[in-house]
C-alpha cells in the first residue's frame, strides 16, 4: 500500500532544518511549531495530494501547478491552488528562519538600502504590509522583473509567483503562525521575525 500511495504523492512534508523547540528563545515556541508544521502544513500536503491524484496536474512541477491554477480573482482559487500554494509558501518559510545569529550580507543590505532608503525604512514597510493584510495572508520582500526590491502582501495562499515576482522573504501572518506566542500583537510578531528569526544568508542567496 505504501509503495502504491507514494507513486501519487506529489507533495511531501519537509523535514525542518531545526527542531520544534529550536526557535523557542527567539519568539516562536515549540507548541506553535508543532501545530504549524506538524498539523497545518501537513494538512496542506495531505489535502493537496488527494486533490492531485488522478487529475491533469498529477506529477507536474509544483510551480507549474500553482501558476496553472491561479485565477486573477483571488476569491475563485480552487482547492488544488490553495493547498499547493500554501505548501510552497511554507516550504520557503521554514528555510527563511534560523535559530543561529544571522547577519545581513553586504550585497543584500545594499540592495535593501537602495530600494527603501534605509534598513529602518525597510523594516517599517515590511511590518506595515503584514499588519495591513486584512485577515489571513503573507507579507513579502520580492525582487521585481526590473531587479528592484519591493514589499508586497497577499491574501490566503497567494504568493509572488502568481505575479511574476521572486520571493526573497515571506512572513506568514495567518493567526496560527503567531497567536500562541504573541496573541493579537501581529506587529510585534512581524518585527520579531525580522530581528530574531530571519536567515539573512538564505534571503541573500535568492538575490
């Protein structure tokens, strides 16, 4: 049974590059990680695989599935898009964080200052984007087609791939990402994400 099932298993829950408790001292508790990765992300994987099995999208590349099912009207996204896009979002999200002290590489710092005027302005705009995202969604630092950096926000599972942008950094602002640790203080959660959790070397590698 397992061998047969795996033939149709397009999506796989990734193993985290750190333990569930590794981010505890940096503002993201073990219980949050257990729920977020072990339940929420796993649900996107399980539901996505059920929807993909037997469909025209089975065995297609993940990004191809996302773009092929994306609709400009965000309210008309289907189940395949929602689950596969959220799987992609979370796979990136886990890699964008680290329990190690991370310093922003010079090339990335220069690009951010060139685009936003200062690191402080960048942080303010990034937090503002996440706070102003009504309901569930994400805020992003992206690289546009003209190589400039900008900050965007998306609702639900939408991501920069849908808008021909390259995601450099993304912060999950669904309530399950922060409520156990920060309650309703979304601004504090996003600022903490930038100052204590972000793996800037990984972000820089995506430039």
